């Protein structure tokens, strides 16, 4: 391939994306459709959709990975393959509950056990708790970074994720929390800042993690509850969230990079 052909390929070539959308307690159908619509805005991006990480051949052949999951944990073999794929240049846009492990105890509390340390280290964090859904403020930690440049501090009604950080990350958006998280084993939190959007680098690749994006329909809490009385869309009703989604998807597909 000569230089002109190589430039044309970089500008117009196909981009293979894997979307994993699955899990508990969320309106996965809604999130999956919204993400597919955003991905379809660029015809170069061709998407395959899965419910777990088992198709390693497809994932390792892809240019980028997008996940919207809750309690979908890859096997150790899959975890190792994901880490290797990232180190070789893969880009992974992980959303909302991708870092969650939830166990409901007999006393009704929710535990978040450390059962997949390799996976959580790859992601850079593990979900620990959140207060009841309510508006909270998101601050810009690195306003000069292209992924958040021009984004102003904003208030969003969503699950305010509190996480255990498992690796060094570059925090781009953050929030502050102090208080109680009723229903979780860890239900008392001192004043601290928590990432909302961050980058976790791996060799030639990286994970971009955005904690926002809870959604739930009437029938998404089974078997805990047959019918949830309201439809929750949370950050999906906020225009800044869609701005962050588009920027993250462009980053994952390397559409943020110049052609030369």
C-alpha cells in the first residue's frame, strides 16, 4: 500500500466495534438502542452486538469495545485476553455498571465483593455504592483535555457512583460526596472526590470509563420486583451526557485523531 492509499484508508476505512450490552437491574434495551444510534452516526463504524465477553475472536479482532453492563464478568481467560488486546492498542469505552459485582445479602443489604481483581484492575475501578438517585454536581478535573474541553460543570440526576480505585487513572470529570448510601454494606462515606470520567492506560491502548447513564424500565428489577412504578432515564435526559457519549465513542474509534 503506497502513502496515498494508506492515507485514504485511515480517513475512510472500516472501523470494527464490539458492543456488549447486557446485565441486571437496568433497561438494557434502551441503552443498547441509544448507543447503536450514536454509533450509526458514522458509516465507517460497523458494530457487532453481544451479551458477554465469550467471543474473544471477535473482540480481539475489533478496533474498539463499548460496554454497558451490570454484573457481566468475563472469565479469567477472557480477562487476560482483554488486557492483552488493550496493551496492543485496543480502546475500550466502559459505561456505568461495567465495573459492578452485586450480591444481595439475607439482611437486604447489597455487598460488592472483590471477586474479579484482574478485571477491575484492567478497568481501573470497582463499583462500591451509590446514594439514592438525586441531582449532583459534576466538576471538570482537566478542562484542557480534548475529551472534556469546553464542558462546563453541570448538575445531573443519576446514580452518583462511589468506587474503589484499583489502578492509577487520569481523572477528567469528578464529583464530591459525603454521607450515607443506605442499602449498601458500605453505607458511610467521608468527604472525598470520586471520578465520573477517567482514562486508564494500557500499553498502546486504554480504557475510558464514564460512570453516568443509569436507566431502568418497569420490568427491569426482576426477580427482586415484578414491576417498578416509574421509568428512570437519569443522565440520558441530559444533553451533556450525549456530548460525552459522542466524544467517547469517537475516541474509542480513533475518529478523534488527525488523518496524518
